[in-house]
C-alpha cells in the first residue's frame, strides 16, 4: 500500500519488511535498540493549549504518559513542545526517552530546538546536558514501544515529484486505502540528502491571540535546514473522532539543526530512509474541551 502511494509522489520508492537496524548506533544514538514490542501511539494535550492563547499550566511527564499508555518503561519517540516551566522559554521538543521502570531510571536522549537569543538562529541542544526531568508541555504526539529489535517496515523514497511531503504522502496513502478504518504509525526516518523547511517556535508565547493559520505562521520562525536530519513521525490515517493531530514530525541532527518538519525544499535531490511500524493501540490523553483546527500543519 505504502509503496504504491509513494510512487505517485516520488521518482523512486521502495517499501519492504526488514530487521530493525540497531538504533543505539549512528546516526540515531537512541537509548533503545529498536521500535518493536507492543507498539502504540498517544496524542497528549493539543494545539488548543498553545493557541489562540497559551495555557502554561499544561505540563506532562513522559514517565507518567508511559503508564497511561499501559506500557511503563516504554521507549518513546515523537514530537512535542518543551516544558516552559523547566526551560523558562518556549521551545520544540524532540522526545527520545527510555522511560523509567521498576528496575531502571529513565534515560533521556531527547533534544530541544529553540531560537538562539544571540543570533536568532536555531539552537539545538541535548536535553540531558541541562535538565534531569522527562517533562513536556502543552502537546505531544508520541510513538511508544518496548524498544525491542524485530521486523519493521523500511521505506525508501528519492526524488520528490509531487506536492506532498514524505509524511503526508504516507498518511494520505493509508487514508485512501483504509478509508474509515484508522491506521496509526510511528518510528524514525532520515532525510539523507537535500534540505528541508523546518520551524522553531519563538521563545516568547504570543501576547496577542493567534486566531488564524496566517497568524501562526507569522509567529513561527522558519528555516531551511540541511541533511542529514533524523526525524520522528507520528501519523494516523484519519481521526476517528478524538480531535487528533493526524501527523506531526520533529527532527534533530548532529550539526546543530532541528525542529518541526514541514517539507523538503530540494525535491530533485532529496532522499528519505525510514523505519516504521503500525501501532496496535491509540491513547487520547487530556483532550482539550474547547478545540479548533488552526495551527495543525
């Protein structure tokens, strides 16, 4: 299904079932070897806690979320917002956490991307270089598993010919094929070559309400960042009525760039390589009572 859909949007696409590579190795350097074992996804909080006006009291903990997902000790990947309570500013969180279990403390391999106060560029830092907690704020889309090796779906796509970004192409392909039945996936992919459009939220929350997508885009800081970028997508083919963010992808690198992935900006030369797994369960945690569809791109 995925290969057929990707071929409509990329010059070359190949999808196969392979053994998950050892994700503790370069370029991932994750705290777990794989993304297999009881795979599940969670949508925590939501964009309505950020816009039109921020609700700073919305703070969560990945160790607690792992328990809420009925998988204490889970290995979690995804995309979210950092805790402004901990950082003192607003920032993008690229969560990579082996959550704590009865036997072991948590290993936090996350990154934070924020606006560098010195030059207004992107400042990407390893979370554990400054902080010891596993908190995040406002919203996150998370993929959790036991972090085991095993069979995964390897996705390769080169040379983008269509309008859709890599993640949207995967999601819309699933939606087209499975229709009413929601299919969720997560894991990791690398933009091996090319450049990508990435945003980083500014350090200050907006003082005036952000009521439209245009307002949001004027507030966000956009950058063109270069490969290799290691990305963490969480996708659901369609929302079965839980007010989900159906796709959300954050990325990091070893050259100081990272944030929220929108699209590659070098369609001719871009190369994607991903390892994904369908989720068995979906958890909706702290769903906003009042909602809207602004700022979900």
